């Protein structure tokens, strides 16, 4: 049997405020945002921090939403079982918020994403601003409407490096995790 | 032309384009998962407007939050306005509202100002 106390204890020690594992749907995102907004209000967080946390949260959740769908589509096309669910957690240690996300991505897309994250992590504030404007004004627009701006925006709003990891799960899928800090 | 009116929801802003007064207002939050679908009626409306614009067109953007998916659509809306202005048929002004402590929203407005060739006014509002 699963040790529930073990889960509880780990989450408690990591100061987790909210966690979820499962399918990321549009309705779920709406609910999570409502819950987090009232939590941030209850904590009487400064409007500035509140807005940053909310903004980064929206981008993180919508990344999960768009990309788990992409993996699911491929799995269906290959008649495979879809590793559709994702995980995310929000923690708060002192004045600092942590947003953790984890999802499967296609292994063939790992290189491209890693290059993009490394490129972002080498940039300072001004360079990120330029990169954002350049990406915004080019005509590329993914079908989902993301247009590759999400990660740049997360880096700009959080003001910190994107801490990430890729885990090779099997040939087709890898597990991508992201750890964002906002303070 | 009819007035375009779209009610706001927790994830999408209210949109009103009053043809008589040539005033476009976008207010609230713009964080839908599919922003292309959401902004399509406005983009289509602007296409029609461009064939018979008023002498002055005023645009008020008063957003509390917007996601990156919306940011591309908002740029598309501004590009339409830019081409209306460029044709000389209408003088367009975009008023970009931001709350006093919201540097990110001010900066977002400045990003658009740098890309789009239409006069922008940055308007600070109290919370």
C-alpha cells in the first residue's frame, strides 16, 4: 500500500501549497487559477508579487496543457498508451514562491527545447526583452498560438534562470521538469 | 456598421468596438488557451472597418493580465490598426493602461510601441 504519510511529509517539508497530478484540462486551469488567486489574497501578498506568480503560473499551466496534448496525439497515432498526465506543485518558503512542473515530451523534441532554454539562460534582462520582441514580431505562430514566447516570458517575469531537467524514460518519451522561483 | 460587443469571462476580456464613436475597448484578463479563436471576431471586424474607417480611431487597452498566446493576437490587432493608419484613412491612437505598480504591464506596452508604428499613450491608473 502507498505510504500516504510519506507523501504528506515530503510535501510538508517542501512547503507545498498546492499540488496536482493528472490530465491538464482548460477547466482545471481555470479552477487552479481561482484557488491560487484567493490563496495569494489571503496571504496578503504584495500586488507586484501576486501578479508575477499569477502570470508565471498561467504560462506554466498552459505549457503543460499544450504539450501533454501534443504527446497524446502522437501516442494515439502510434497506437500507444498515452502518457498524458502531468504534475505540478506550488511551494512557498518565506517570501519565495516555487513553481514545479513535470510532463512527458517526445524525445525527438528534447534537443530543440534544451537549446532554447540554454539560450534564454545566457541572456540578461535587456537581451531577454529584445529576444521577446523579436519572437513576438516574427510571423511564426504555432497552431496552438504559443508562438514560442512562453519560456521567454517566464524567464522575464521571474527574473531568474530556468532550472530544468530531462529524464530519458524510454525511446519515444522523455520527462521534462522545470523549477521556477519567484521572489 | 454594427457595434461589436463581446462579454468578458474569467479568462477572456470584454471587447467593445463602437463604430459610431470609433472607439475600441479591450478590458479585463486575456488568458485563454486558444487565443486565435477568441480574437478572430475582432480581427474580422477590423478588416471590415478598414474599408470605411472614421477620421479618428481611439483604442483603449486596459488589461489586468494577458498570456503569451494572447500577446501575438494583440499584436495582430495592432497591425490591422497600423495598416488603417498607414492608408491615411484614419488617425489612430492606442491608449495603454497600466496600474501604478505594474512595471511588467508598462513594459509590455512599450514592447508594442517599439514594434507598431501608431502613436501610443501610456496611461497610469491607480489600483
